[in-house]
């Protein structure tokens, strides 16, 4: 049976048929007729050049498939098909949900592909435990807290969820993800697949030496798992798989300088990174920069607590794109504003770059690093290769 792959598609309901993506695609994988704009899975190399120019976000549509949708099928769509249950080879197994963890692994792999190649863990990172719990063998935990992080009138509902693991063994490192299995069944009567969420607490828990972890979850309209999690109350039981991820990890070396770039819930691992460093190396100043984008301060998760972290410990650069009477500012604009400080860091072997959040942010961030590098006569793609091979360039977008 064919391995599942994440197929790039265009949402016909959101697309305004401006064809900016058609021009942006360097391999000519995107074409159109009078009805729809479509992506040829045989040609698309998922280079993501088409993401930036799309004004609506319709371009950022994906389905995990074993048989890619043909151009003819896509041209006939009025809406995207629902994500189908993926049948993965179940040879030698007896459970309906076998293969689901392979799909999770494929999603995680895909989320890390923006690094431009095979990501590696930082040499000094702690060794992570992975795949301790699967859909066949999950772990039960209890909700300890559920707090809204964004203002009540903000356009997004992002929540800080604390999960108490009781006496269960669930060791996580900052930067890892966990699977949450929503209860119930999908339209085909199969148990729901787990969804991935980044851990936003440090390895030793929300408070030192507590066997709990936190997640940063955004409620997606009509989303099965995000609504389930955002509605959980203190004391409710939740089912976890994982931990997952063995490369997007923090270096333990105090000399390591971190440039962290995020939007929305992409802040989750960076909350964990910051808290970990505050606990283990509180006197190491001037080594962490955070570039954080949101529409407004009210919709930026952890805006209040972040303000309390001293600037010399964590240098914060916020970018807001929807403040009345102010120009729209995105993380890439903030990176460029800090170019004089970032440029020398690009050739410093102690620099580590992490990008986390919406897939659509990658193009702008990459192009900002390209501009910063070329200003000092360097080629960003060469630098990125060196950094990635040394476990110093990390992308996790979804
Ligand atoms: C590596 C990784 C890390 C991640 N980390 C985080 C994290 O830290 N925090 C976080 O919040 N998310 C994170 N995610 C995303 C998360 O895994 C889920 O994809 C997300 O919460 C949506 O899941 P869902 O079950 O709510 O939506 P699903 O039910 O899977 O739906 C997917 C999308 O389709 C839309 N949809 C569903 N049904 C309909 C319908 N009938 N009509 C129209 N639209 C519909 C939903 O709005 C949603 O946007 C991560 C993903 C990856 C790959």
C-alpha cells in the first residue's frame, strides 16, 4: 500500500482566483480553469513559494492522502473534501486504529520540512524519549487547569491547558509534541485520530518537580480536537499519545544563542524554552531573542507574562498586524528591523534559529533571513544548510 503523503491543495471556497500563486510557483505545478485553481501533485515539490503571495490563505490547504487527488477532481470541487481516514497497512495487527500513529509521524515530519532538509537535534540537547504511548496504548491524564490566554473580545480563543499526569510516566522535553485523542468517532464510524500539540511547559513541569505539562491550544471553528480541548474542565480525563519529536529541542549549552520566531500557538515551545533556561541558567543574559507576531496585543498568547520576563534575559520583538491607524507589521518586518544585531549571529557557530507557527509564515521569515544575510555578503541558503546540518536551524509549522 502507498505511504500516506500530505497533498498540497487550494481551498476553492476561500480562493479569490487572483492567480498570484500560479505566477509564484517556480515548478509550474499550479494551473486553473474558469472554476478553480489547482495543484498538480505530480509536479508540486512543496517549496512553498506560493504561500506568501496568496492574499486569502486559500493556498495553505492540505490533506493527508494515499492516492493524491487528480487535477480533474480538484477542478470539479466547490469545497475541499473532508480529511479522509487513512488506511495504512495493518499487516500483523488487529486494531482498526493501527496506522494512525504513522499518520501522526508523517504530519510531524511534514511540519519539520521547512528546514529545507533533514533536521537534526542540537548536539548539546538532552536525549528525548519518544513514542512511549500510541493509540493502541495511550495514557490517561487529568485536566488541572484551563485558562483563556487571549482577551475575551479578541478574534481568537487560545487557551493554556494544564494536564496532570498523576503517577504516570510521561517524560517530555521542551519542543516536543504530544497527541491528544478526542473522544468519539468520525463520520465513517472510526475512532478520531489524535492531533498534535506542542508542550509549552519545561521538562520538570509547570512548577518545578510537578508531574504535569501544559499545552497552548487555539480553538478552530468546527475543529474536532481543538474544541474538545478548549472545553475541557478541571478534573476531566484526557487521553494522550507520544511524546513525539526528536529534533526541535533546546541546546543545553549556555553559550548557545537562540533566535525564536513565532506566531500564535507557535509560541508554545518558546514558552517552554524560556522557562527551562530561567530555571537552569537564570544568570545567562543576552542569549535569547523572541520575534512574536499576532494581530493585536489582545490576541497574543502570554502577552502579559512575557512582559514580566526581563528584556536582558529574553529580548522581545512583537509584531502586530491589525492595530488601528498603524502599519501592518509581521515577524519578518521585525527581523529586518533587528538586522544589524542578527547579521553577525548568522555566522556565529553558537547561534540556533527556531521558527514555529503557521505554515504561511515560513516564506516571509526565510526571505528576511535572506535579505539580512545578503546585506553582509552571505548566502542564506548556504548558511541555512550549515546550521541545519549542525542541528542549529529548526522549523515546525502546521
Ligand atoms: C507538529 C504540530 C504541532 C502543533 N501544535 C499545536 C499547538 O501547540 N497548538 C494548537 O492549537 N495546534 C497545534 N497544532 C495543530 C493541531 O494539531 C490541530 O491540527 C488543530 O488543533 C486543529 O485540529 P481540530 O481537530 O480542532 O480540527 P479538525 O477537526 O482536524 O479540522 C481541521 C480544520 O478543518 C476545519 N473544519 C473541520 N470541520 C469543518 C467543516 N465541517 N467545515 C469547515 N471547516 C471545517 C477546522 O476549522 C480546522 O481548521 C499542531 C500541529 C502540528 C502538525
